[in-house]
C-alpha cells in the first residue's frame, strides 16, 4: 500500500463547477433525450478524467492524469509530513484565522497519519484570501479502500 498526494488551488467559482468534479453516469441519456442533454453528457464524460479539479469523491483522483500526483509515499507518516508542509505553506493565505491555528494544523497532520495507516483517504479544503480555494488530498492506492476497481496512476 502507498499514498499519493494531490493539491489544487484556484478560483472558488471554478471549484464550484460540480459537473466537472464527478464522473459521468455510467449510462448515457436514453434514446430520444434532448440534443442539449446528450451533448452535455458527452462534454462531462470527456472532461472529467482530464480536468485538474478535485473530484467530489477523493478516490477519483486516481483516474486523473498522473502528472497531477504531487508525491508518492510508502509510509503514512511521510505522506502526512508532506501534507503538513503544504498546510504551513498556505496557512498565511487562509481566509479564516481559525484555520491557521497551529495546534489545529498539527492535529490534522496527526489524524492524517492515522487515517492513511488504516487505508483511508484524506481530503481537506480551505478558503483562501479572495474568492480562492485550496484542496489537499491523500489517496491510498493498491488498492483504494473505497474504490478498489480504480487502478493506480503511478507504479
């Protein structure tokens, strides 16, 4: 088992585009559906796997391009340390002071270690100054507990 780290920071309005943050339904629209619906289905089905936006379900990071993986670690403690470094890097930009509380951030890193050690994924999100958003995710691979059918992008 190993862990992949992902980071996305960008405009909150782009993050809110949920259609590009979820995979298309496994069944296309039924025959006779409006051309607009069919076209929208095709657009979302094509865009989801390549969009750099964080997926609504953390495990779906595994279907994204492998160049979005920011790091891979065998040990949960090493993966959590990377997460802690990113939290420290972005904390000065957090929109809410409570989010940058050092004790709170240390607690998040420690709980990340425990969750990864159990085989779970971790997903954190923070509002940044202006209308921006930060998404950090740690995804367990080989296999992923919530989506074992998804293949690992690296290794």
